[in-house]
C-alpha cells in the first residue's frame, strides 16, 4: 500500500471572522507545493473556539461548507476541519471531511468542554466515523476527545490513523503533548494532532504543538508557537510491521460506553 501524505496547517485565527479565515486558508492551501493526499485544518477554523453559535453558525449549505468542498475539488485533495453548524434547531461543533468528488462526511464532537460551557451551547455527537483514503482507514476526533481513551479505542485495528484537531490552550499544552503519544501507543496507530497558535478573543494563548506520532509513540514532527505548514509521509509497512512484531492489540480490552 502507498504511503499517505498528510499536510498539517498550524496558524493563528481571526476571532469570529469567517470571511477573513476563509481567505487565510485559501492562501495557505494554495501555497502548498508538496504532493499531499489530505490537508488538516484546526478545530473551528472559520471562527476560533467560540460559544457565539447563534451569530456564527451556518447550515450545511452555507458558504463555509461550499468553500471546503470547492477547495477539495480544486486541489484534488481530501480536506478536513471543524466549524459551527446549525441543523434541526441545534448547534454542532462539526468536523467536515470533503473529498474531491464532492463527497462530504461529518463527525460531531462527542466530548464538549464544560470549562467553557460548550455543552450548554452545542449538542454532542454519538457516533464516530472512519474515512478511507488510498486504502488507509482514518478516524477523526476533536480536541477534548483526546482525554477519553474509551471513545478513541482502536478495537481490532479498525483504523490506521487517528486525527485530533484542536483549539488547545498553551496553559494545558503539557497534557496535549503527553496524550497524543499515549493514544498512538495504546492504539498502535499513527496519530496526528493539529492545533492553532496565537491568542483568541477570550485572551487564551495557544502554542500549537501540532504533531505527527508514529505507532510506537515516537514524535516524527512537532512545532511550537510558530505558524507552520508541514507535510508528513506515513508508511503502511512500518505500521503493519510494528503491529506484527508487538501484537498488543490482540490482547486489548474493549471499552463499554453508556
């Protein structure tokens, strides 16, 4: 199976300014010169991590969703990131996954961050998704999900790559840098974490620390404080050989969710 090339975009965001953020990511995506199969954007990349859903939410036919689909089509590359979506009278922190053929998948954030009152504004998702790309199986998560290993458990190697997109503040960056390798080690998969940098509208600073971790927990890439566009190449033979040589996945316990 071919290597999977994944591009991480770590950048600051314009607070609650959809138009400016779409222009920003237009420039960043158009500037990617590396060959890539997937481009990963941060959590709530059109607004920053805002609880102002009533003002900022769009429906699935809105300009932000149309932009994402068009960028995927024009670049002939899968693109994923989350935005604020309104659906059936509810608001969701929704990860959207666009494919060049127009296919659109989505994952609604399961674990809502109560320290900011996210659970009072947004509705939680109740199912995960697995996206196939070049034969690779990829499972995306959002920010706070990183702290909950039962939700991210890789039963019987059902996925090969876990992606965590985030607006994870610098004051808890140590947890981010510890938990990403932990999820890779326990799930014997590649892990990619894409975070933002800079200060948001609530005064919280984000150090980024976007990362690529191999199945043994080794850090392939990590960038702190700076804006960065980085393309990683993930090796399927490396993944398979590690699972074969150290088959801990065969003895893993399942997790029972409510």
